[in-house]
C-alpha cells in the first residue's frame, strides 16, 4: 500500500468512525426520547385511545424499540471493529448484521398521537439509513494489485 492509499484509508476510517459515532448518538437520544414518551409522557395519550388502539399503541412502541435496539447493536459492532476489538470480516456474520425490523401498519400509524407518529417515523428513518450502511458492507472492493505483482505479470507475458 502506498502513502496515498494509506492516507485515504486513514481518512476513510476517520469518516467512518465519525459517522458511526454520530449515528450512535442519534440512536441513543432517540431511544431515550422514545422510552420517556412511551413509558411516561404518552401514558395520558394512550389512555385516551380505544381499547384496540391502545393495543396498537403498545405494538408500535415495541416496534420502535426493536428498530432502535437492532440499530444500536449494529453500531456497537461497528465501534468494536473500529477499535480493533473485532475483525472486520466478522461484521459480515449474520449474527452481527442489522436485524430484521418489524413494519409499522399504515392504519395503526394513522391512529397514533402525533408525538408517537414522529417517533415511529424517526425510528424507521434511522433504521433505513443504517440498513444502507449494513448492505454496503456486502460490496467487496476489487483487490488492488501491487505494482510489483503487476510488473511480474507483464514480464511473464513478455517472455
């Protein structure tokens, strides 16, 4: 690896770390906001709903929590890789990938109070952004041929 490639890898690594840290902070803040709302602040709003809508409210609360926990687990894996605690190849193991997130039902969503709707949308958006990063791990860059190997290959073809 030449100096330019090393600087690019180091720069890409710093950007990756910043992105992961930023997403981690966002996910923890959203998890705290969701916990505060669904456990405490939203209690009065939940109680004002019909019995069936209260059940849907609880289900949507669990869906938000599930999405966020999958995101947080994935981000912690990325942090462990960046810290050298876990080999990068292990990020491709299915147990370390982003877990499946439950879908929110449009009809149930429509019955939710506005704050609950905002939390649902925010958790879906965060999950989708992290899913793009998770999927990008599958894209394997072609190996960069070393200059020495390239020269040897050309010499072998010449003789």
